[in-house]
C-alpha cells in the first residue's frame, strides 16, 4: 500500500502493547553487554547472514519493484551481501530488462565479498567505507536504494547523508529507503537510551566509530528530514513486514 499520508497506513505493529513489552524485555537483556562495532558485528555473523535476513524477504522484492525500469545507474547504501540486488536481478531476468550499473557502499568486507561471489558478471563497484564519508558525486544516479541499514543512526546524522543522496541523484531521481521504523515515540526514546547505555560500556570504540544498535525513528520524522534535505515529496509504502516501511523520496 503506497500513500502520501502516513496516517492512512495500517499500524506498524499489529499488537503495539505486546511489541513494546517484548522490546523492553529484549533491551533489558541486552543492556549487560557492551555494544559491538558495526563491521565487526556483521563480520562475525557472516555465515548464515542471507538466511537470517530472509525474515525480511518481502522488503527486497517490494523495494526492487520500485526501482524504475529505465534506471541505468543505481546507488546502494549499506549494500551488504547484496540481497536487494538479488531481488533486482530476479526482476530484471523475469522482465527481460538490463540490470543497471551499481555503486554500492558498505563497511563490512565479509558481506561485500559474498555480494561479488553472487554477482561476478555484473557492473557493480563497491566502496568499502562509511556512506557518511564516501563521496557520491553530483547528479550521477537515476535511483538510490538502502535496505535495513540507516536505522542505526540518529535523525541529526541522517540529514547530511540525505542531502548527499539528494545531490547525487539526477533531477527526477528517487531514493528508496526501506527500513525498520519505530511504532511510537516511546519506542524511539527506549532505543536511544539503550544506545546511550551500551555505547558507553564499550570504551574501545572510538567517538567517530559506529556501533550496531538499532535506533529506529518515527517514519514521519524521517520523511521530514528527507524533505529538509531537499526531496520534494516522500511517499510511504507498506512492505508486508511488521515494523518496516519503504519511504520513496522524490528529487
Ligand atoms: C542489516 S545489514 C543490511 C544489508 C543489506 N542492505 C541487506 O538488506 O541485506 C546493514 C548493512 O549496513 C552496513 N552499514 C551500517 N552502517 C554503515 C555505514 N555508516 N556505512 C556503510 N555501510 C554501513 C553494514 O555493514 C551492513 O552491511
């Protein structure tokens, strides 16, 4: 279901009270453990990573379906092992259309190695690094995509990133941000507190380094940041996975 108006969407969680109870219990259990550095977190879990992420399988197909058929150059933020590219590949094959040239950015080499092993024949370049630092250029891409990656960051961190994505898109380009969002403002606060506590427990992680702790935001707050970054319109799209939405931001 695609809508311009967030309030027209079904609730993000079928049973909000139970979701909050489960999340609170999970955070309490996690709070004794120091945060793990981002790339390290995914590296130690690289075996079975794709199978684990299949709980989000519809996200990949719904996102791939929104990539314009005439997209020639695609930016993928946090491409990981390339699950959204797998879905796009299936779609391109089914529709007999060309797979676009891709520029991916990710900080976990172990997952990027899996991506290249799956797609040795494609025009895919991946820069190993943080999408906050890697330059994307100006008016280079027809479309930008990100699946299940940007929910690790605060709204303040997202604004310059979204500005960079806006700048990198050609006029009329779209940014597909498919991610985990909070179901209510209390969930945002709970996760922020969780991040603060566990971030402080790991003194080996430098100030500029990232930790793997979810910081889902309210989708309408994220859409407001996208508009502040320059996007003219943001649409909301359900993807058939609880807690996850696809935001379609138009340049
Ligand atoms: C949950 S995985 C999702 C990967 C892929 N998009 C998918 O859905 O399977 C999150 C990915 O984001 C990457 N990531 C997190 N923060 C990043 C950053 N600041 N710059 C680049 N990649 C980042 C991680 O390395 C990881 O591969």
